[in-house]
C-alpha cells in the first residue's frame, strides 16, 4: 500500500482472508464437532469430572462459533494501519466491548456461562463485519472471484471433515471409557483422520 500498489494491496488482502478462513473454519468445525472428546482427554482428571467436561464442552462450542471471525479480523486490521488509520480500529474495538457487555447481560439469565462465550463469538462476527463493510464502502477492498470460489469449497471441505470426526467419535466411543491409554490414541486418530479428510 505505501508503494501505491492498490491492486496488489487488494489481492494481498483477499489472500490473507482466504488463508484466515482456510485455517479458522476447519478449526472451528472441529471444536464444534468433538468438544467433549477433546476436553475429556485433556482435562477430565482428578476433581474435573464428567459434569465439568460437559459444561466446558458447551462453552468451548459457543466460543468456536466465533473462531473464524477472530482469525479474519487479524487479516482485515492491517489494511487500516497501513493507511495510518488507527481511529477506525479503535472505534470498532470500543463498539465491540460495549456490545460484548450488553450481550453478556442479555444472555447470562438464559444461557448462564455459555451465554458469556456465545456473546464473545457474536461480537467477533460483528467486529469482522464492521471491518469488512468499512473497507468495502471506502473502495479499499472487495472479495475477488478466487476468494468467493475458495470460500464455499473451504466450507464444504469443513463439513466433510465434521462428518468424518463425528463418525469416528461414534465408532470409537467405547475407547473413551477405558482410560487415558485408550483415549489418547482415539483422539489422535480422530484428529488425524479429520485433517486428512479436510486436506483431501
């Protein structure tokens, strides 16, 4: 951008967003698909029992909804700083903080601790939308054909991965009742199969 190459800046912006979603969407889908299995293997020891696993898994699932947006923000904000605009990111951040507090207060009575996680996820998407819309309206960015083409394929690949993760988690469910010696290999196998299916 500082060299005056607006076309190159837009292309770099689109490639950064593409990479952000290529990493963020499958990560979010995986956390949504098998949160209990992950939490059980990593945390369910000692005083951290099955009820704690179930509760933590629900919060993790809610947080995961906003993960792609959190990653995408990292690809959108440099466009402002490269143009020496620090006011817009600050304004969006303040709106996000206020929105997060408001949503937490609204959702807590209905969803308890899960409401806190869901509020963060919703605000992450709202922040991402504000960055994208602002850039678009200023004529500084627009999704190109490659980004549009890749995005639906990323989502489709992620859904295939979810099917693989859920299927293997169901098949290997007995392994998750036999202790860590069985749980760890089961989780590793599920994750590797999910990665392979997404990559394919």
